[in-house]
C-alpha cells in the first residue's frame, strides 16, 4: 500500500529530501542489476513447476539491454520517448527489462532520479502504440508494484536471503493473481501459516507445487514478474508523483 502525503508542505519536504539522498546509478551498474536478477532466478532452488525457467544466454541479453539503455540516452536528446520497435526482445521478461533499461537511459540523460515508480510510469507512457507489448509492462508494472514489490522490499529490509525473497513473493503472486481458484486458495492458506517463513514452509511449497503440476495448473507469467520485481527492488520507491 502506498500512503500519499496529506499536505503540500509534506510533499515538498519529502521530495527535497528524496532528491538530496538519491544517487544516479551508472549504465554499468544498471546492467549489473539485470545480470544479478537473472542469475538469482536461474539459480533458484528448488526447481518448481510454478516457475518454468531454464535460464538464458546472459551475454547476448546484456548486449541488447545495453542497446536499449543507449537508445534511451539518444531519445532524450530530442525529448521524444519513442522506443524503436527493433530493439525490444520478443520474450515477455526481456521485453519488460528492455523497456526499463530504455527508461533508465532516457531519465539518466536528464539527470532525473531513478526510482521504481518513475521508471514504471515512464515505461507505461513510452509503451503506448508499441505492438505487441508485454501486458505487465504496458500497465506500468501494476501487478509488481501493487503485490510483489511491497512483499519483496519488506523481506529485504528484514535481511532475508534472495532465495527467501523470491519464493515468498512467488507465493503472494500465486495467491492473488493465479487464474486458478484452487491455486489461489492453496497459496493463501500457505501464507496464513507463514509461507516460506513458517514451520516446514519450504516442504509445504513443494507439496503445493506438486499438486498444481498434477492439476495441470501453469503459471507462465511468474518468471517475468519475479524478474521485474527483483530488478526494480534495486531502486528506491520515490514519490508517487514528482515533476
């Protein structure tokens, strides 16, 4: 849940403090965030039916994302945030990350603070007219911002390992966004018992995963949602509205 400040003085003071305390990550740092994020998903254990992910060629994708960032820098020179169709990868997760890298390049050129709210809002605007476009990116990453990121960042602040962050966030996504009522109910039940953090939580997740495999419940969007979440968690939230 995002709580908006109640008056203009509060808004102004928070925006000034935010600007003073925010550093601008470099192009290399942002690309490192991408590699770290993809590696975390690839190396996640145990392997789950809920998370159909076989890994990628990081070097090839890193080059593509670097190009997206550079295209954002170039677009900023003309103040026209139009994403060239040819630079976007075809897979959902890579398309969303490509758009976020484009947004980071564009905003960095103008020395605008990189926050996950600003990046997501920029992508939503820049994606207008692009076809086909990944649904989560086109929405401004609404599922990630409303469900996944709050969970991920809270666990992150509590000092949990990346594996716990990802698996607990995965459960929340299944609990609230699965197309299967059975999957939603079972994931919600598991979360009421603490999820991964509860007693025997990982074993319970494996039991649920096996049951969903037998029920032929597939969740193809989950790897992309986790990748978007983990990548965006590298950036501060920032104000919801900022000029």
